[in-house]
């Protein structure tokens, strides 16, 4: 089953499962004028006779962020599996797919404005479960954590401009960081889209001020994994990794369903809203997954 969400005025949740995983997804527009988050779930796909489960969250931004998030959500897993079927390793397939998909989106007419430009962008945090491994893909500041015996372990690192690896690339590409933003514009250092920060024709995609090159991590599946959480930054702005894990465990012990836990997690993050910073008012999407 595949499910996508990136609609205006959208709050809700849903439960998905197969013989390997059960997950709940919850999402809320918050105090924003538009819902620019999206999610994508396909628990029953195949490549090279491998059974693969996929899930991801996407946080759009800018003038066309909601449609860009939906475009990446709809296409990324298929693009990865195409590369894998054609002979690349799974981690390399993820890297190649992200760069190819970003190039493809730039030329997608239905996303262009009247000047023929694709404006806005999106983050991406996605995982593929294949065999005894979980493959994680991160572009931007959505986050993936795993709870091991009650302890929160972040698998991805938020791509913020202040990180040394990001700063070096940004400045080498002729950019700068102002008020925590690349060229004073973008608060993340990697994204799909945002082509105004990828305009140097003398540099490769991974060398631009902003790049869609993902960080790819591999997690071995074992019995110490309690559950996994993927969420957009609206969650992580309000709760630490361990606070999130503790919140979920408390409700699991009360047999609350995963989709309902996601709803309660979002409610906990958006009330009260900080009037000075706007924290708690962001779009929020969270996936909580338990391996069977």
C-alpha cells in the first residue's frame, strides 16, 4: 500500500502493517497557512526478489513547497529501486537516485511557475527495510531515530548550515551563512529543489551551496530495537530524542495504538505555541514503526 499526504488544512493519522512491520503515521498543519509536509509509505514492494518496506517524511518549504514535497514523496522509492535493480548497491542506489531525482524535478513542467522556474524545496528522511538491515536516507533536517532498549539513538544528523562539513561546502561554493541561513535564505544545508542555490555550472551537484546528496546510514536489525521514529523538524524543535522515546514508551505500556500515539505526540508539541519564536506552530508529521 502507498499513501501520500500534502494537503492544505490536513490533520489526521493512519495505521499500516504487514508481516514485518506495524506503523502509525500522524500529521498536522499546525498554525501555518499551508500544509507542506508529506509522507510516503509502501510496505510491500520488491526488487531483485527482495521484499522491501519503505517509509518517509518530507518537509516542503517556499512558494511551491507542498507540491515539491509530494513529488519527491511519490518518486523517490521507485527511483532508488530502479538503480538497485540495475546493479548498484542499495546505499549507492539511494545516493544516485537523490541526485537524479533532483535534476529531473528541475525540468518538471507541472512544478514550474509562469517564468519556467521551479521554486521552493523539501527535506527528505526515508528508510527502506530489506532483509536484516535498515537503510536510512537523509537530506535536510527531518530526523530518524531508533529506540534501543529504551534509549534514543539518532541515526541521522540534521543538515544545518553551522555543521563544519556543510560550512566548508557552502563557502567553497561562494556562499555565506547569515542568521543561520545559507545566503541568508535557507535554514537547511541540503534539500531537493532550492535551485537558486544550485546555480554554479562549474560545480557538480554535491559541490553546490545546497545539495541533494543524502547521508546514507545502515542499521542492523536485532532484538534490541524497540521502535523507530521518523519526523519532520516541527517535532524535534519541541522535544529531544529521548523525550520523544520516553513519551512513546509510556503510551505503548498503556496499549495505545501507534497512530494515536503519533497524534498525542503532535498535540504535545504544538501546545502551547511560543509567540516569540513560533515554535509549536509548524507543520508536523511523524511515523512510529515497530518491527515484528
